[in-house]
RNA sequence: GCCGCGUUCGUCUAGUCUGGUCCAGGACGCCAGGUUCUCAUCCUGGAAAUCAUGGGUUCGAAUCCCAUACGCGGUACCA
């Protein structure tokens, strides 16, 4: 196979949709596995839907996920910028540069090119000017629907407007579009990498507008022109494009270009099996980032929605690197997949367990800073000039790691680590039917043991060893009151872990307080 | 309506090309048990799919063929 070239071509109309992100991932894996190029192109041909900042956030998500492309549109300070490569500043976007020899990679920057191609098509008799007004088109469609005919353009302008009239209208600046002239009575057939043979009857395919009256190309024209000019070999895109594929194939034929190979990937679905939408949950990758899902988990999860290494493999957790080895585009499923947040949660917790404490710390910091209890605690530590507060957080994380579903939940179940005075009912301290004297004796025993432990021996392991030894058969008698005294909670990590984090001084203080109740 | 695509446990899926080893395997979730001072982790086990339905072909079909149903996508001067 010649060196494959793929492209991810989003529109800057908002956030990065998770389904779109999956397509980008498939692009990335396919390019990587086959040692190909991966181009990021921006399809901003719809002025009405343009959203400021969307392009930047699209790039940011790819950067965040380490899905690095090799050509196209980059942020000026991008970490993926290819050293020593030539680049130029984008004409229309600040802080954006374009790298590669097939640019511009932003469609709004090459409007004349599309126009020229559209006019060539007209000259060759493969397209024609259309002066129909939106109102007429709408009426025509309504009519066709009533008559149960396929809703396609009736070619009014092709049949009724003479070349002279066309010239006249063009000269008088009459608004126009250019339409593709679909051939008649033909079956367009092509081989989709994922779906196999797909057939369409050209009589049922519309004479698609290629050039809009505002001078912008439609997706169909711009996409085909760019894919050709950028030497794209494999077009990986969502299933929603499948029915317009014949239009694209016809364009390639009219231009005399060889079409790329197509791979139409299935859609992501809501629980009710409709197309994944905002109404039923989060669809933007950014939403999941904010909720504390790791990129490793999101990638892992999303790729497995519609693809699986097969051959009886039971491995569920994969790095991007491992995925790259195994990925096979032709094994992507045909059917849509429901986005199941519970499975994502599980994958995320698996990935969190794999993180080192230092890594967990670095990556969770931004989430700590969103917590009120943390900020209050943090201020207090600053006042005390506590230089070890980072170590303290790492200890908390050591205890929490196996319990975390996502990073945003950090600290939340263990706020007692961050408050100086915990408040609870005395009865919480009582293990089963324990009497007051026994309770006091139990706490006193814990106190004695802990007081005896010297600082260097204040480790999780040692605390556990000494306390378990002292507790003997009746662990609950000793451990429950201690844990309750340390945490003030019904449920919490073990007293060994908690005491270890709190340190000797604070632990003793809390036991003494419990004794005084 | 028309065109296209799809359909294996609730969900993600293995198996389908190259029919028998599949009265269908794994994972999430759920339930039960174990470990355990509580929670979580971890471990063991369980329930859960007449392979959308109906017809064929065949000694034999989740796997091949046909029809139907249902779902989804498209049907724009949106992508």
C-alpha cells in the first residue's frame, strides 16, 4: 500500500462531540499503524453556524488526548509543532498556524479555488447555474412529498434558462448557486471498508448545490476538492455521510480524479438508541474532562464502542500505544453503540489505579482547587507555612486511589482529612452493644498504642500490625471506636490508613477528644 | 413517503467471511458469598441472549439465501 494519508475535518461549530472524537481516534490509529500521515483540516464553510473559539477548543482536545496529527492546522504554541518545518500564519484565525505543503488547511481561506473548480464543472457540462429562490425550492419539495416522489431538484434552471440568460443574470449580479448534474439511470456502487458493497440509484440522488450564493462551497464540493488536493487516501467519517457518498463519487469522476477509499463508522447512541445527543447527557469531550475522566480512559472506552481486537481477546484495558498495534479499520462494527457511562466509570477507575501517586497528584490538583474544603484547608496550611502539604495530599490520594471513580471526586468522601474539628454523635463511637466503660477502655488502649509509636515507625504497615495484634479476635472492639474517633464517619478507610495520613499528633488529639465525650 | 444502513445477554462485545468444537464465551452493571471494624478494593459464584421474526438451503445454521419487522441515518444554498 502506498503511504496512507487520512484527515480529520471537523467544523468549528462548537465543542468536540465525543463521536467526532472517536473518528479522530480511528484516523489516528489507522495512520499510526500504517505509518501514514494524519492531517487536521478545518471545514468552516458555514458562516451561519460558526462559533468563535471552537477551532481552538477542537485543537485543544486533540492535544489534551495526545492524538497528534502531522499536518494541517496547529496552535502557534502547540507541543506537536514539527520542528524546522515550514509554517505560515492562518489568514483568518489569530494564533493559528498551518503546516504542510497542501494548504491552506482552512477551507474559508481558499474560496477562489472551489469557485474555480465549480466553474470548470459548469464549463464541462457537469454542473449548472441555478437561480431558483429558496421559496420556490421549498414549494417544490412540499409538492414532491405530497406526491410521494423523491425530493430532488427538478432541474428547472438546467432546462429553462438559456446560456444567454445565464450570462445576463450573472452580469447583473443576480444571486446564484452552482448545482451538480447527477447522471441518470445509473447504479453507483462502491466498496466501503467497513460496510462492504453499497449501491445507490443515481435517479434518486439530488443535484446537490456545490457553490452557495454567498460564494462559499458546500461540504460536498470542498470536501472532494480538498481530499484530492491533499492526497487523502482514506476517508474515515461518520455514517451520516453514507448517503451522500454517491455525490462525492460522481464529483471524483467528473474531475477525473481517483476517489479515496471510504470507511463510514457507526454512530454513537443514547440509551434509547437514538443518535447521541446533548438532551440525554454530555456529548462534548470537554464535559468528560471537566468531570475528571482520564484521557486514557476516554480513549480506551470510546475506541471500544464499535471496535474490539477480536480473536477471543479478553483484555479490556489498553493504552493508545497497544491499540495502535492491534487496530484494524475493517473490523469496526456496522451497528451503532450505546454510550454506557457505567462502563466508562469502571474503565476510568481502572486507569486511576494504574497511576502512580505522583502522577495522580499532578493530574488531580486542578480538581482539588475546585473544592471549598480544600481551599480553606490550603489557606490554613499557607498561614502555617506548611511545606509538606503536597505530601499530605499524596497520602490522602494513596488511601483514596482504589476508591476513586473520577478525579473530580477527589477528597469528597474523606473531608475529615481537611477539617481540624470533626463533629459527630458519641454513639457513633460505639461498636455494637458496647458499654461506656468498654468504649473508654478501647479508646484508651488505642491511645496508648499510638502514643508508643515513634515517628519513624508511623507507617501504614506498622500501625496495622500493632493495632491488629492488640485487637486479637475482637477486632471491632478496638478498631471501630478508633476509626470513628479519627473520622467521625460511619464509613471510611481503615483506621490504619487514616491515622497514617493524619499523623501522630492529630490522631492522638482526635482520640483524646473522643475520650472526653 | 423515498433511499441507504443496521439488528448476538439491560449495555459493550467474541463467534459470522472459511456452516459442526456455541443448548453461544468475556466485560460492565445487577445479585449472592468470601476477605474485612465500616466503606471501597480484591477473590469466588449466580441470574441474564429460543443469536430481531418467519421461511428456505443443509445430515447440521448465530454463521449461507430470501422475506418481514423494528431501529437508525439521509432526504438543506448544515456539516
